[in-house]
C-alpha cells in the first residue's frame, strides 16, 4: 500500500483499524459479560428464620449423644451433654466445611474429615480447625426444643 | 453389477478419496517419524498409554450419559438403576471408574518421568506447559466426576474440595460460590459439575491433547541429558509400525487389567448423599488427592498467625506455579551443565507425595 505517500489515507487507515479493533473488542466484551454473569449464581435468599423448632423432642435425645438438625439451609448439631444439658452449635466445621458429629467415647464434638475436635462450648481444642463452632441458644418449651441464633 | 466392476470401483475409491483429501503428504511425514532407542525408551510409552485410557473414558462416558440424570433427586437412583438393572451397566461404570484411576496413574508416571528426565528443556517448554494443563484437566475430571453419583463419600469430598477454593485469599469466596452454584454443595453444584465434566473439560481436553501431540510430533522425543552426554549416535526405531505395535501391546495389556479390575472389583455406590448428616468416620478423597488431604490434616490451626489451611492451600498453589515455570527456571549453568538441584527438587516432590499418601492410608481415621 502506498497511500502513506498521499498523507491523508494513512491516518484514515489508522482510524479504520482503530474502529475495527474497538468494534471487535466491544463485541467480545458484550458476549463475555453476559456469559460471566450467567455463570455466577444468583444470590441465595438468606434464611429469614432466626430460630427453628426441632422435629424431635427433648426426650428423644439421650445424654451423651448428638443429633443433626436443619437450621434454615444449614446443618446444626444438638448435643445432650453427659450431665444432661442441651447445647446447640452450627454443625459446619470451621476448617473446611465438613459436618461435625458428637463422639460419645470422647464426650465432645468431632469432625471426621480432618480430625478436628471441639469441646462442649464449641471451642476448637485440637486438630486443624482455626475457629470455634457457631453457638446457638437452646430453649425447651415443654417437649419442644427451639434453637435460635445468639447465646 | 458384476463382481469385477465392483472391485474396479472399489480400487478407484482410493485415488478418488486421495484427490479430495490429499493425505499422502501426511502419510509420508508419519512414515519418517522415528523414536530414539536407549535405556530410558520405556518412559516414552506412558503418554500414549494415557491417551488410550482417555479415549476409553470418552467412550464409556458417552455410554453412561444414556442413563445418568444430573439432579440431586435422581442422580443416585439413576446410577443405582444403571448398576442393578441395565445390561452391563455395572461393567461400563466400573471401567469408567477404573480407567479414570489408571489414567491418572499413568499420567502421574508420565509427568514424573518428564520431570526427572528433564524433557521440558528448550525447545519443549510449551509441550511441558500443555502437559501441565492436561494434568490439571485430569484432576478436574476426577474431582467433578467423583460427585456425579451423588453419594455420601462424594458429597463430603466435594464439600471439602470446594471449601479449599474458598480458603484462597481475596477472591476465594467468590470462586467458592461460582463453583458450588450457591453457598452450599447442593443440586446446583451437581448440575455445574456435570456440565464441566461432560462438556467443558472434554472439549478443552481434546484441544490441548491436540496441541500436545502436535508439539511432540514437531520436536520429536526428548532424549534425556544423561543419554545425550554419552555422545554416541543412538539407534532409532520407526514409529510406524514398530513403536506403534509395541504401544498396542501395552494398550491390550491395559485393557485386560481394566476388564479384570471391573469384573472383580466393580465400582461401589455407597449411601445416597444427605446434606444433613455428619461426615462419616474414615472419609477420604480419591487416592490422587490423598497427599494434599493428609497435609491439610496435619497442619496446625495457626502457622505464624495465619490460618493453617490457608498456608497449606497457598503452598500447594505456589508449588504448582513452580512446576509450571520450571522450564524457564531450570537453565543450564556454566559449560551447559544442568543444575543437579532440580533433580533433587523433583525427587523431593515424589517422596513427599508418596510418604503423605502412605500416611493417609495407614493412620487411624478416628485419631
């Protein structure tokens, strides 16, 4: 191309290149943006419930045992201590998110995935968990057990 | 039409196709291809073996799609149906599961042999990078495929595996949500993993395999530095048919091993996943993730004020980056001598993986 010698067409060529480039760039972005937004899941509606009534009665939980319950969309664990007290925690391990269980032989809460131990106050006492379990408040209303956020 | 004219037409088919496809040039290139013969030639068979197992995975994977249903309500039941009712359903699924394990195993051997024999030296940096990409894809295949039967073991392995992504500093939470399709591992995670496992990974896998094979053709087989130093001219073996026939023997052996494993140790299904039960004791991931799993288990809660698992995850990430850039770091020193430190690093990695895998399988799960 020898349009350069004529002056004007060279800048026209540059302008057209720029126009083409930005058009292609815009096209790519306008395709990619919806795709990326599509892949990101919509925000889940936070469970409005700040307390739940458990589907089992206080008598059904023997001393030195634990049971998993649904706290909204998340799992919780209800523990009856060897002395007969009811305690409830979030059952999601603070290490890598497994669901914990009550170990009657140890008398405390344990996570099978990476061997994390929590005492009966939910505190991380051994193994890799870096933080304590979330503690729920337990209320007994007659036979029913109501578990709520906060202590 | 008489038999004679039919034969005439048939023999005319060759030139007819050739004039349209023009493959004679390709065939000429293929005939020229040869492989150096020396004491490490055995390692050259592992890439082809991995490719063979990958092809088996595609074949059996397509067959599994005929019955599999990707939803939290139906996935487990559809696999149960496949195993119990469908003729040879157990065989197809068992071969898919076993070939996956064998493929990862031969891939690891292929990777470690390329690492120790320093096959990544110039001009094969891109071959190494594409191979590392394929290793990542294979692990992604294993991780996503593990969840699809929607059983208890898979459910918790996925909870932990995705949570590891969440531990990554800054963008972890975002990627955790994208990977899980929400806050928790749920049916949304299953459909995502399904899409990744049967569409995204195979498509990108085939593309990268194509690039990897092209590069291997272009540069030929890498001769290990130790053999190269000896200076003698190496005998060479024709690829067609000598090397390929040896390949075929290996593939037949692999097929026999697969059939035996599938028949005597069919893939298990276990219990259906329940997001509201405790993780069972003895929970563990696939064997090729065991060394990472065990490392995370052994790390203390806090290291120098940082959360232990974050240190572990970032550490593995840095190790992966190191392996990726290895061809650009491992430059020959003065006089073209290779630096022995990289051999020791390679051996160190292998020892680490083997020792932690061993601990993972022998330590009592309840301690």
